[in-house]
């Protein structure tokens, strides 16, 4: 179930942004939320891909880490236009994450912030295969997304957020073992960290 709020949030990014800012308070505020998945990644001098980058809310922090190359990919032309305004140093590419227009081993780091919950199981699996393909050996993938809370009092706010703004795929993601999915895509050295009572996960994995 999703409501008209979902359509409005795409039409008016400030609406989704405002709600996200409130939700981000559970992990210490929006700047920390946006950078959670970037912790400990070797970004300086790296070739970095922000997958499903939206308007660049994470890309802007990537740009500040002095990467050698920074690319944002999103399926929405409007998102790519916002990326160009918000992070002019990033190259925006309008493409589907499940069919990336890049050669094998093109990137040292790939990140994907709060986007996999929008994908069906088939899309998610294709995207993770693409991530493994475009990563160079030794490169890292990091994602942040919803997770089933282990603290019961995080269920009501998460359920309200998903009901108002998201679709079935976000509910489905709660039952998915993402570390196992990354392993299935051939990635290794998998680490999962949980935040906000378990309602948010950050997972990192390496292509060896
Ligand atoms: C919730 S937003 C997250 C945006 C950004 N990562 C952030 O942290 O603000 C999800 C983004 O994924 C994009 N998206 C959805 N399906 C996609 C696909 N198959 N390929 C590429 N981008 C996709 C949407 O256009 C949207 O910009």
C-alpha cells in the first residue's frame, strides 16, 4: 500500500526530504544518515559510482572526499537534472541500475543509498550482478536500506513510513537477507551494521 503522498514526494522532493530529515533523527540527523554507508570506504582517489543517486544527497558527500572520478546513475531524467544542479562535479548518467552502461571493473567503489527497497526480487538480483561486474577486484560495494527492526518500538514509525511513502517492494525487502544476496552475487568480506533499533541496515562487501 502507498498513498498519494508517494506521488507528491516525487513531485515535491522537499516533502520526501522533510520526512527523511525527521526519520534521520533516529541515527543522529540527516548529514550522518547520508554518510552512514560511506564510513571506512577508501574513497580518496577512487573511481566512485553512486547507484540510484537521486538528486545527489549522498553524491554531494562523495564529491567532498576527492574521488578520482564520480558518477551518479539514476533511471529518472529529473533526478539526473537535479544531480547536475546539486553536484556539478559528478557525471550524471540516466540508466537502469540493472543494465549499467559501463565496462567491467570500471569502479573502485559503488554505493547505493536507500534504493534497493524500490526493486523487485528480479531487479535486485540483476542489480547486484551488475555491481559485481562493474567493480574492480578489491573494490567495495556499500548499501543502506530498510531492515526488520529488532526493537519493537521502531515498528510503528517504520510501518507508518512504508505505508505512506513506499510500495510492496519495501515491505518485501524486510524479509530479504541482503548479506546473503551479496554473497550470491559473488561478493565477499560482507559486513552488516544495524541502526535505529534495527530498522536501517548498512551492508558492505568486497569484490576479491
Ligand atoms: C529513494 S530514492 C534514493 C535516492 C538517493 N540514493 C538518496 O539517497 O537520496 C531512489 C532512487 O532510485 C531511482 N531508481 C529506481 N529504480 C531504478 C532503477 N531500476 N535504476 C536506476 N535508478 C532507479 C529513483 O529514480 C530514485 O531516484
